[in-house]
């Protein structure tokens, strides 16, 4: 497994919380690392933003905000844990209306149930979101996690790169150049603003009027500007595509949220 799932556990019964943590950290340590535990939904809501995590496992029936209420507030994937009947319909309704509901575990919790929940989470994450783009080579379905850069600027590319991919040196402003992990496309008749509404905001940032960059393309950001990772470094020269002064503050806030 490439990376362990970072979990937060929320359970108001201390014994049940201890048991769930035991299965996650001891019996299923190859899958999971527990980054935080909570016995109060209010305390979780107060500090949720301060934790970096992948998956929230939580009880449904708790004092204060129920687990189903919390699932409506967070964007992270959710696994419900409950020992009571009567929540199945509400969970099913949530699964239809929200994409972050993974599954429901029935108490008593055991290793097999938790392991199945982890496998369902991993399956849900393996389906990379994608979009259909109108390119100079026709319509292409491109996974978002392959996109490194989208721009109208041509003078930041290394000599001969655009010609290699049959892209003319002067690009119509209505068109854009998209650099992916595999190749370079010319996108036809599309604006950056609607593109930003489609692309997942944690992974992409509009660094200037002319350019969107993907987080996976950035190696570092400091006072000297951006440095890039391969394969973007194969296509572009130096740190030509940089953050505009107007966007600098917002970019730093976005970039630090890893």
C-alpha cells in the first residue's frame, strides 16, 4: 500500500472509541494511522480544520450534532458507525445526495468490518475524476490528476516544445495550452474562469489572469517564486509561470493547505 489512510475517529462512548482505535492502529495498521480522536461532536467541529486527514469514522447517535449532521458539514469521506436501528434510511438518502458517504458499520465493531470499510474507501479514491475537453485533436477525456498547467502564454515554453506537439507559437486568446503528465494539448474556445469552477479547488490555483497550475506540478514556493516538478520541467523554462502579486496572499494560503 502506497500510503496509509489518515483517520479521525469520533465516538462519544470511550470504550467504543478505544475499541475502534485498537482495530485501526493495531489490527489494521497497514491500512490506517489515527491522527485524532474525539468524544464530542462539538469539539470535533471546532478543530476539524486544523487536522490533515483522509477519512472520518464517526458514530451516528451522539449528544449534540448527530453523525449524519456532521457528514453534511464536512467534505472528507465518511464511514458511519452505529449500534442502533433506524438510521439506514437517513444514511441511504445521504449517499444519494452526497459523494462523501462511504459506508455504514454496524456495532459490535470487529476487524473484518473495519477492513471492508477501508477497502471501500480505497476503491472510491481509485476512480480519478475527469472531464471532457475540446482539444485541437478532438474531444478528450482527461483525468484531473494528470493536469499540470493551463495557460495562454507561449513564451514560457522551452524552444521547440510547442512545435513538437503541433501547437503554433501564437495562440488565439480564446484557446488555451494544457500541459499534462503525458503530453500537451491546445484547448479550444474555453475560458479560465469556468475551468476553475470545474477543477477541484484543493488541487488547482489560478496564479494569474493567464495561467492555472496544478498542485502536483509545484516543487516549492518561496520569495524567489515557484519551482516545478518533473514532468513540467521538461516543457517549461525556469520559473516563468509565476504567481501574480495580486494573487500572492491567496496562493500562500492555498499552498499551505496540504
